[in-house]
C-alpha cells in the first residue's frame, strides 16, 4: 500500500495518574466501496482501516471499530489516565489484513 | 485514487437525478431509512435507550461533508457508537473505553452525505444505554441540503 503512514502525538513524559490526550492520524484513502470509477463505471472495492486499538504495556486502553463513513486519513483523538511510565502501542488494521503499528514510550514525570 | 470533493458531489448529484427521474423526490433520502434503527437495536440488543446524557460536539453547518469533525462523550460510558442517519449506511464508528481511558470521550472526522442527524448511542458501565442526536447541515458534498 502506498504511503500509509501512521502518526501519533503523545506527551514524552507524564506523572502517574495524569490524564493525557492522545492524537492519532494515519494517511489512508479509506475507499468506501460506494464510489464508481468514472471511466469504467465499476464500483471501486472497499478498502478502509476497520479497527484501531491502543494498548499500554499490553493492557487495552482504547479501541475504535471503523466504518467507511470515517473520513480519509482517519484521525482519532482520545485520552488516557497514565498508570506510570511505559510503552503505548497503536495498531491500525486494514481491510486487506495489513497491520500498521507504532509504539511510543512515556517516561515518568 | 483519492476521494475528492468533486467525486463525492457527483455521487450525490447522481442520486438526486435518479430521485427526480423516477418522480419520487427524496426517495433516496428518506430519513432514518438506511437502517439506523436496526443498527441501534443491534448495539443495544433491544434494551431501552434513555434520551440525553451523551454529548455530541459537531459543527452546526459543515461546509465539506467529506470531513466533518465530531466529538462524543458520555460519563461512565463503556462504548459509544456514532451513526449517520442520512448516509447510505448508518454505521460510522464505535469507540470502546477501558479502565485506562481518561475522559470517556473521543473525537474523529467523519463523512456525511447530506444534511442529517448524527446519532450517538452510549453503553454505560452499568449496562444501560443512552443516546443523543444532533442535526448537522452539510453544504458542499451535501447535494445542496
């Protein structure tokens, strides 16, 4: 897949118990499966990011089940109560089975 | 191929033309006729749903229906489902929260085919359900809605 690039904004450090905002973005066309090719008239097959998950040290933090009605380059913002220093892992699951992932560490403040 | 504003508009214009052709204006746009209620029932399992208690943050008028910023939140929510009552399919996104979540709110950007109500249904931690709806006017990509 061309140029699918996940990006995440997470504070580099946070105190235990602090609530942080996490912003995520992945460049992806989110082809809805509703559109037709203007030349051939054939329906362009659906290809979207259908699931997004965030885990912290293996514990689930946040999950989104995504339908074609989410805009291209899906942006998701959510918050997390930091239990302590550790690593956040983000995964985006594509319709074609590809998993795009990214990890971010949070240091103790 | 990118999903452009022009493509989106053409798609909608086609739908309008079809509606006009068969002489039943609005047949393609019947409110809540896209399975919204079925989607709510699937989410709740038919349990009663209280009105209110869910916050939806959305622009009153969205200039571009291809990317409409939206935020939902509900206290003690375990999951929140967003539905678009006027899209070809009602489902938009379902957020699931955990004990590690901070505020039980999240935001994203969605596609709206036309002026319509955006609906958020929350499953609360005690197993009950709450919902709210919010009208959003869509100008471009919205078939003039």
